[in-house]
C-alpha cells in the first residue's frame, strides 16, 4: 500500500516528511518523493528505490518549505521509476495519491487535447484536472472540489497549489486518510503510523470526505460538499496502537483496507492502459493442460473460486487439494501441469511440502504469496505476489480478497493464451476487476446494517451458509470466519446439497445465510432457500439490487450489495462474510485478532 504524509506549518518540513515516509516503509514501496512550497514556488524531489535514494537526492539539492506532501509509491500504473514516482505536478498543482482512478483513461484522453502528460500513471490526471480548473478561473477550493467529482475509483490524495503557501487539500474515497492536529501545524497521513511522531490527536475522514487544511485550522466537507464535523481521536499506546488507528481491532482495519489492497494486487497483474492481464514471461499457459492448486484454510477457498474461473473462462481443468492431504494420496501428476501453492505467509508447512513434492516430480511450480521473501517464494519456479501488506489479524481478510484478485487475473492470462477469451471478453473481465476496489468501498458502507444483523446471529449456537457456483466457496469461507473468531458452530454448503442430509438440522429460527447475487444459478438458489425457509429457518439473503427485487419476499433479512459483474461478485460477497463474522464476535466479546487455539502461520505439520 502506498503511503501519504503532508505537513503545513511555520517551520521547514522536509526532514519530518522524510521521517514520516520511513514510518510507512512497512507498507512496501518502490519509489518515493516529496513536494514543498516556499515563497509560493513548488519544488520537488523524487527517487526510485528505497528512501535512502530520496535522501541522497535531497542532499544534492536542498528542497524545503513550510508546507509539503510526501509519498511512498507501490506502482499501480506505470513502471516503478523516478518519472512515475509521486508527487505529480501539472502547472500549479502537485498531488500524491493512493488507490486507483478507474476512469483515468477517458479523463486523460479528454485532457490530452490541450495538455501534455509526462507519466504513465493514473495519478497525473488529478493534477491536470485541478490545474485546468484553475486556468479556467476557478478558486483553488472550487477547482479541487469540482475535480473530485470527475474521479471514479478508490483513492486518498493530498494536493498543494503553487502560490498557496497556507493551504493543503485532501480527500478520501475508499482509501484511508487522517488529519493530525498540532500546535500551529496541521498534518495529513494515510494512517496513524505516518503521524505517530507528530500528533496523537487525529481526525479520520469518512467515506467521500474532503478537507481544506491550514496551519491552524481545518474545514471538512462530505461528498455533497456540505460542511461536516468529525470526532477527534486520541491515539495512545505506542506504534502498535497507532498502526491500528481508530479501529477497534486489526481485523476491522484490514477489512477496511481492502479497496486499497485489492488495487495494489491489481497493479501487479492488470495493465490498466491496455485493460489486459499482464503476467511474468516465465508464466505461460499455452502449454498447460491442468492446474493443481494446493492450499490450507481460507486460501483453499480462494483456490476453489479460482477453479470455477479457470474452467469457465480458460477451459483449463483444475484440481484443488487440501495441502495436508495432497502428497499422502500419491497423486498422479502430468508433466504439462502447473502447480500453484497459495499461502499468505509462504511458510505454511503442508503447502510447502506439497510444493516440494511437485518440484521433485518435475512439475512447474508457482507460489502465490503475500511475503516475497518466504520459503515458497524462493523455492517455487515462479513467485507471484498478492501485495496485501502485513496482515496482523489471525483470521485472514485482505489477504483472501487479494488472493482472489490475483487468481482472477491469472484466469484472464490463461484464457488469452489458450484462445478461450477473445480480446473484447478479456477487456470486459479486466474492466470488471478494475472496478472492484470501488465496489468493495461501496460494500463497506453497509457496515452499520451488517452490524445490526449480526446481533441476532450472535445469539445462536449454530448457523448455515449456502451458495451455488463460485459462491459455494464463499459460503465455506463465511462459515469458517464465523467459527474462527466467534466460536459459533457454522457450516457452509452448496445450496443444492442441503436436502441430501444436512436439512435435518434445520429447526425454527436456525440462521441460514444465503449468498445469491443475480446470476445464471440465482433461481435454483432461491428454490433451495425456500426449502429451508419452509422448515423454519431464519433467512438472511445476501444479494444485489436485481436479486433483491426478485426474492425479497422469501427472506427474513435482506442485505443488498453493489451490483457487480458475475466474474468478480465472489470478491464483493466476501466483504459481507467478513463483517458479519467480525460483528458477531464483537457482540460475544471474543478475542477477535487472536482467537483461541489459532496461529497466523501454521509452520508445523
């Protein structure tokens, strides 16, 4: 995840901006940079690689002022180099940005008629929009506000304007951003860690908020430009608490990071200029006949969703195995197979053993991991990052959706290589993936409603989760999350299987969570829903707008998630599963981040 820090005050800011960037190094990055204003003039320094390279550049050419913005970048659009590093400047405007601007291509094409672009990034379009508005005679505040309304996607950004030494503009939509309050200074940061040494009084912008900062004031507006008041949070307890920010648990923080982490995963696999999958040359699907995916727990459910994708869109046979069982059944391995190990840590003992088993058999191996220095990443023929950043909560959330995102992109590459996807279909599916961070952000707005629903769920000792097609694994994952952190017994089933035995467990009031967006299996799922409802089950239907219009009468409770492409719907549905389990656990008072008997990484067999 990229990092943002901004300072506006009366003393020089460069050294403290760099210090703030160092506190954000844990998020991962490939370039960094700062921009400052002094005497109304913009100055900038950027460097590829680690922050020490930026410090070396600053040592050569001193850049300072009393207002500045700084950024650690993980490349999403454009290669990681100095030119594409933030901050980006166009005319009078300098900007740093986390997230993805979905419609940057159409904005860029419109602006390119009169303006010249210097980089391959989506971020540069923001600076051009603001500068173009300034040139049209708008005030800085109106130029910023109107430019925001043209952006579509998930983003956090901070912007300064040449000639405006006393003002900084910030905004968030889907990516976190906070204001820090000091004595005669005001700060902006992508998380509390960036501001930990500057202020312990933070204001967290809410979804759609934007703000105007001066050295001794702040003015916050909501997405409708209405002035808004947001509470001041006092951060105490050292760096760990600062990293948690205003979230009650790390798990909740990581759930809310997903618009950003999914976008970061996409950056490694989707070329958003061409709207195509973009994979390492070493990974070619043209001669692959079968894929073997091995994983444990939550990662295995990501693999199960990918099985539907690979078979439907790439025409590739896929075997899914639980890592602890794989090598003991002495599987028959074909030489034209690709083995993919899926593991957040890259150290899961059973999955690592399965990878080694396939390597010894001469099978090409890949490791889809969150830690690129892990054993799996080092030993596999191909290391595939998910780029989710550190995940502290034991119950996986952002790593799961990043695994799904990466596997979806691999599917597109496989379909193109095997000629089962034409160019138009690949573009359609890639565009659906690009929209995912924004749709996840919209799904997170349902958190208060999900919290209310979870109260009843927490009062039961057992629950069932149902789905069909690629939503069967999401049902499995929903049940696992509930078990992991609330200790409520839960089972996930393919909806059509319930009548083959488990329906005997349904009695009056039994909670049944049904995952059913409108798709080709929707009517069959609703038929299964009616079967359990007639036995007295309490139905919570999770669907989209079209599904709700058809099936509202069949559910006791209805949760309407943003409408998405059928390809990416499992990712969106996952958000509801995570929040439902989280709030049920909070109602029960369990240790959400460190549930009993569980470890983050299982490194023994």
